């Protein structure tokens, strides 16, 4: 049942966007079985192609991911510029991720007016503007990082002013 659900999900992904590349050969073989008119031949085609698809997945030649895995990967990579990740998961996720909300794990000043922030999700962000910045330097403070103009990001810690940051 999982394979069929995964195949249906993958099929919907490949049909969702004209910019998405053709499905991998293992999935294409499964999808091609739908065109066979004779029920016995169609079933034999599905059995053979699903077995080959399953074997390819076990050998690591094909990876099947679900929406939750895509969303988690996109959240974990928020702030990085990874064109191949965007191509792989962009269409599947529907809308672009505009912000993340988490908490502060630690902060340290690395120069005059420059801070490095470690968030509870494991991400590390560096202040890129030079303005003064006041915030409660305590673990657990709520943090919001959002997309800003021209590919930049703004971080707010608690009720602080937004500070421009980049992901490290």
C-alpha cells in the first residue's frame, strides 16, 4: 500500500509542474502500465514494474519522499541558496517558505556590533548589518527569521528590532 501511495504522490508531483523533469525510469515504467487495455497484461505490467521499482528503492537508486519529509527538508535548509533542492522540492511544496519560528539557543558577539546566533533547530545565523542591536541574550527567547528584499533575511528575537542576517 505504501508503494502505491508513494507512486500516486510522485505521479501527482510530476504532473503538477511543466518545469519538473520527467519521472525516473522506474516510476515511468509503472505509470506506462496504465495505458495497457488488457487487464491481465496490465496487472502483469504493474507487478513487474512495481517489483523493479521496489528493488531500485532498496538499492538506493530511487528515493521516495512524502510531503512531510519535503516540508522538513525545506525548513531545515531555510536561508541557504540551494538551486538543486529548490528544483527537487519546490514544486512539491506548493508555496515558498517565507519564514521560520524557533527559539534562541545561544548568541555571541564576534566583533563590534556583529552577532552570531545559534537557534534551537541547529541553524547558525550571522548578523550582516552594522546597526546596534539589543535583545535578551537568554536561551529560549522566541526567534523569527523571515525573507526580506533581494534574497536577504531579517531576524527578530523577542520584541527586538529586526536585524539583517545570513545563514552559515
